[in-house]
C-alpha cells in the first residue's frame, strides 16, 4: 500500500486524490495547506487520517510514502527540498 499525502488543495489536487482513493493499492493520508482550516476540510472531505500543519511535520511522517506537490510550479523546488531533507 502506497500512503500518499498532498501539499495544496487545488482542483487538480482534488482530482488526484479521487484517483488515489479509487486505487486499492494507494491510500490518502492527509494534506498540508497554507490555510490550516482549508487543509483540514480537504483532508476530511477525501477521507484522510490527519491534517499536516507544517512542512517538517509532513517530511518526518512515518506513515507517508509519497507526497504530491500541488502548489504553484514556481514553489515546487523549494517545497520538494523541504520534504526530501
């Protein structure tokens, strides 16, 4: 089972999570959003287990195998480095 978290709550991220949830070999864990309330609502809407409130919290999560970065393209490198370190 591939456990997936997301960064961002965009329409594309919404579509991505619908595909994840339709796959019996993947599970949506939760999301990180700049707006904690929006992130919590997004996580609940899609059946996630928890809302992440900081990048380092997500990066150190033992229950996450992969992260979908759904933010603005110009920010992806910085965010990816934060998750990988």
